[in-house]
């Protein structure tokens, strides 16, 4: 056997082995696929998704559908072959791991963050809808997550409005960790909250972890509302991107008539308490999910137009939306005439969005 033949005999198996290793080695990416869509004007386990107490409600025979994306878990091992199959899929997408999950964290932290964002988006949606209807809405500080195996378990609850820590009254600008840090070691602190309209005080003993004291809650901005509006959605759904559709559905539920005129509208977008619509991730997969669910119109945050116009939306119309006020006007106009001119996501609008 010549030296060249021998080298080839060794090199070919090595190259094959290297190729097989590269094909099965986990790579730092995540995949997006179209997720479920939910008619926010409908019911969830026999209860209205938009549940209102203390104000008349008005049913809408149409649909306002929130959209979701199915994202691979941070612990998933995605190899080259799996990613190649996703790459060739018309509906799915591939994104760098760091864009979705950052450089650190855990699945539990991801879940907690998603819950915080979901609760905050629901409250912002209620605030935006009520302000659109002329109500005065003031912000407060509320508990959005009670962390497992921490001192607040069984004492504090999500949606509790924080009123006082010790003798200090709390407002949205209060630095609560500083109040907890000031509690003497081994001592409890009285925490006063408003829970379902009643004032409740519990005593919690902070726990020291890595030199810092915690009671085991995460806080977010809530609002004082003139009547009760709650959003009943599956606990497995997290994130802030349904804010626009929540706000639109709340407005529709609280006003006579039907803004959809019986049509099927889907959409996505974060929302602020003052009705500004913000960008989200996975717009292309959400559009596909909405089209598969039979939506006729899709509301696109202005900042997502670049990706939306290249999506597989079929005959479903896309409307560029910047505020809740605009969304109400465009859906109402479309409901009356499906051929009405709408602010479209087109190539001419891509700059400056």
C-alpha cells in the first residue's frame, strides 16, 4: 500500500466520523414554530376569557385571536440535522440561543419571567382599554410571582397589591428590596396588601441568599381600576405579546356592538398602560398560526413590519398598528367593509418602522 493510499484509507473514515459528530453535536440555537391561537372573546374552561364584574358587557359574535409561538426549551439539544429540517420548513424559524435565553438562567426562571410578563401585560391592557373609555387609572405595585420554597409561600399571593412593608407605605417608585434588607436577621416584617378588595397583613421572615435578603416575591406595576376586569388564560402561556389583543377584547367587551362585525381578527403586540403597541418576537410563526386558524385580518406592530411582509400570510390581510386607538378604528372599519384601505406593511413602509 502506497503512502497516498494509506493516507486516504485513514482520512476518509476520519472525515466521515467528523461529519457524523457535527451532525449530532448540540448547537447554540432555538427553533420557533406556530403555536396555538386563542379567541380572547371566547371562554376558557367555561369562564369568559375577559371576565368583568361591576360593568355591563356586550358579546361579540366575531373573534379576536391572540397568537403564540412554540419555542424549544433552553435545555433542548438541537443538532445540525434537526436545525436543517427546520431551516427548510416554510413555517418554522431558527434563532441564536442567546437572543431567546441570554447567557444565563434556568427553566424555572424562564417560567417566572413569562408569568411576570403575562400578568403585567394583562394589567396594562386593562389600563389601556379603560383609559380609551375615559376612565382615570392610577398605577400601584403588585405581587406577580410567589417563588417556590421561599418565605412568602402560603402568605402572599399573585395579584396582591402591596401597601406597606413594615411601617413604610409603598408606591410604584418604592425600592422594596431596600426595605427587606433593613429587616434585622431572624426577625419577621409585617407586609400589608390589598387582596380582592380587603386589607390583609401577614408576617414574613426574610431569608438570606448569597448575602442578600429575600421574601421570595417578584413585583410588577399594577393599576387601581374602577371595577374588576380579569383575563382568564391558560397558565402555561407566558410573555407580554398578547397585550394588544387583550386590550382590544376588553374594549370590545365593555362597549355596545361588535368591532369585528362577526369577522375573525388575529394579532400580536405588547402594550403600555397608555395604549402604545410594541414589537414582539416570532411574528412570522404567529402569522402562520393565525392563517391556519382562519383569521382574515392580522394586526402587526409597526416595528415588526419588515418580517411580517415576508411571511406566509396567504389571503389574510396585514394591518400595521401603533396604538390601541388605531387598532380599534382599523378593526371597526374592516368589520364594516373587508376591502377598506388599511395601513399596510409594505416595502415602502419598511424604513422608519
